[in-house]
């Protein structure tokens, strides 16, 4: 009797990088020895992935849509709904929502001094979100309800509910520090887009007024800390209507994604979201806890999942913070996590697992922002990767099993069997690999 086939997807946010002088002009992946991750490459097939298309420095939301099999040019409606749903705000038809930052504004010049009021914001964000929820818009009476939900670090979701709203508007976020706070504008000539931009601009003003007099900011002012006196409203979006992940791929999936935007995207695809204690979506996250919950859920007879997806955010944060040391640290932690997963799942007698690892985009530490370089991709049978690792660690001289790649990094992957391909091809590759039969010796 053949074993039931299941798949593990390891998504490392901001994985890719470029050569770094202090790492002997190597990328972080080239510089490190990651034995478990390298075993996936050495035992499997490899390639370079353009998450959406070549030359595009994409966001995590469009990258995930593309990689999971949904054309972002067809389905993408802004990241606001993903962020807000992931944070815990429900979305119904007609609602709009924003992916938002607590930020620091100089009211005299209207300059956004810092787009992040503070990365360490977990003790303040929930309080400020509760304070702002239900904020009134004087020009519109009680026609519109505004709700805030804390997400992580300096981020929150913001939902507006009411008549004639339109997500085809611009944001108030200048996207870089030391630039003016923007006014929202309609992106078409429709009355609903014009109305919505007016609502958003009034909301931005009222948020600043409310935050400026909050005791938290009074205290931060006394302590000489940056004020959290504005919320930047960006990525206006409505909930997308798409086929479910199971309808599209025939796989029953769960997702471990403490980052709200990815969790909300998963919800839109009807993927079950697994909550994991101590998985925070930042530098404090517990990857062992993520690994344990991944293993228990993929093995669960009751839940009967065939696809487990785990998202790791901290590597992307390290890129944005231009912190080489933290990026290296978390890549090593990810390798340990992959090792734990392999060691647990290899024991299964009734399931046959395949596993892949890749990123949703590059976030080079030298630039501190998303870039257009492709990311490495590797997929293998989990048992084959485990055996490859065991033999390599015992001192046996190993050669790549399926193509010419023995290491998981940006340069080695370019020699892989898969060549260079786009996100739209990822799920097809995975599903074909899941069906691949083991060669008889």
C-alpha cells in the first residue's frame, strides 16, 4: 500500500541577498554552512525563483499570491485587507482596510520623521489601537465606522466600514523617512473613489489629533522618545474573491504565519491558520515552537492536512535593518528548525513527505529594502534529504543527487535543473515532485 503524500513549504521572508564585503564578498547563504538546508539542495532539484516576474522588486503579499498559484495582476486588491484580517478584523463586502504603521510626524512641517515610531511597540500598540477604534469623522457623522487592530511591532490593521467605499485610492504613506505626509487621492474619476479619499484624509487628520494628546505620547515626550503621533495608511484593499487553495491545487493546507499580512492572505485562500505560542513574526520569535506545531499538524490524523506552510519573517527584518549579524543568526536558526522537522517526520511510516525552501523576495542588507534579485529554490523528498545529511555529517564524500547543486545559495542555485522560473510555476513543480516515485535500486 502506497504512502499518503504530503508537503512541507519553508518560506523565508527576505531570503535573498547580494555579495557583502565583510563576508568575503559572499552572500549570507554562501558564507554560512547550513547542513540541513544544504541537504535539501544536495538531494533534490534547484533553481532561481523570480517570485512574480524578472526584474520586479515585489512585496511579500504579491509574491505569496504568485507563489501559491494566484496571479497578482488578476487578483491583487491591495495589502490592507490581508493585514487587517490577519490581525483579527473581519472583512465583509464593501469594507476597505489598510496596512498601517504607527509613525512619527513633525506637525509644524508635515514631515514624517520616521515611518516606524518604534520597533519595540508590543506594549503600546494594543492600547493605542483600542483608543483609536471608533474614532469619529466630523464631516461624515455616524455613517462610517473605523476600527484598529494591533498586528506586530509598529504595525496595525485599519478597517473602514460604511456605504460607497472604494479601494482604488492612494495612500498617505510617503514610503520613506523625512518626506511629507501624503494626502490620499482617487485613482479614477468615480464618485466613490473621490468620496473615499476624502474620508481617508479626514481620518488621517483625526488620528493625529487623537494621538497627540494621548498619555503615552505625553510620557514619550518627557523621555525624549519619538512620538507615535500618526498612523500611515497604505495598501488600501478589499477582500479578494478567489478559488480556495484546495479547489485550485487539491491539497488541504494549513499555514503558520504570525505576520498578519501573510496570515490574512492565507485566510483569503481558505487556508487554515495555526496559532503558535511565542511565534511573534519578529526577532523574538520561537522557531522551535513553529517547528513543533508544523510537525504535529501535518501528522494529525484528525485534521488530515496534506500541505503545511511555515513563514519566517525575521530574516527580512534584518535586511531592512541592514544588520548582517542578525541575518546570519536567523539563517542558522532556520537550519536548526529544518533539522528538527526532518528528524521528526522521517519517523513516519504512513506518510511520504517532500520539502522545499525558498524566499518571497530579496532584502539585501546593503540596501535595506526589497530588491529584484531572484531567490534560491530547492525541493526534495524529505527522507532523501535526511539521508544525505546523515551521510555528509558522517564524513562520506557526497555528490549532488539530482542536479549539480550541493549548496543552497543564490549562485549555486543558478546551476540547478529548474533554471530560472517565476512564482506562477512553483506549485506545479511541487505537485509534480510530490507524485515523483522513488527510483528502485
